[in-house]
C-alpha cells in the first residue's frame, strides 16, 4: 500500500510539473508572437496580428491544476510550511498529539473541500458552463483537474494522519529552512 500511495503522490507531482511546463510553453509562444509582431511592424509598418487565443485563461487553468496536483507530493516530501520551531521543542508524545491533530483537522477540511469541488464539477457539467474567453472551454475541465488534485491531497492527509497515529511523521527537509 505504501508503494502505491507514494507512486500516486509522485505521479501527481510529475503532472503538476507538466502543467508548469505548459504554462512556460504557452507564455513562450505568446512572447514569440509578440516579438514577431514587433519585427513585422518595424519592417513593414504593420503588425501581423499573431496571438495565442485565450492564452492568459489557459495559463490560469494550468496554474490552478498544477497547484492542486502538487499539494500531495509537497506534503509527502515535508515541504509544506510547518511550524517546525514548535514541533522541534515538543517531546515525543506531545509532538505525536500535535501531528495527529494537525493532519486530522487538515484531512477533515480537505474531505469537505473535496466533496464540494466534485459537486462543482458535476454542476458545471449539468449546466454546460463554459469560459467567457475567445475559446469557450467547458469549465468542468479545469475544475476536474483541481478536483483530482485535492482528492489526492485528501488521501495524502489521511495517510499522514494514520502515520502520525502510529508515531511516524511526514518526511522533513534534510536541512532546517531547506525546502
């Protein structure tokens, strides 16, 4: 089970990185188009009018999806912002209680948000909601990416809570202050 969960978190991290790469590629293409337009204006006095339709909208969707997909991987690697100064000063039993409390409350909140995110996806599908940009995107598509990400994050929080109950902890960075 541990290997399957770790593979899920790693796959989620790879997918998050892929969406970041898509952001970079999209912006790069639009910048290249802007440069070609500038050169065309200098040479011919007229812009070609190159534009990547809805590029800002797409990069926003990619960023939201990437952020949600990265959450579980980041949690598992111990790279989320934590109150390490307090945890380091707690004794073993107090630290375990703090870890169980924090991951338990986090898991409950994540379950709540996951439930509502999937309801939002279902509602967008039912009403055929589309984005208002030049390219009308069915809004459930970016919402589904976020819903998948928060679902995996919820699983990771439940996993972390179960580990904390057993006295195990989320991986911590190698050096203090290193993320």
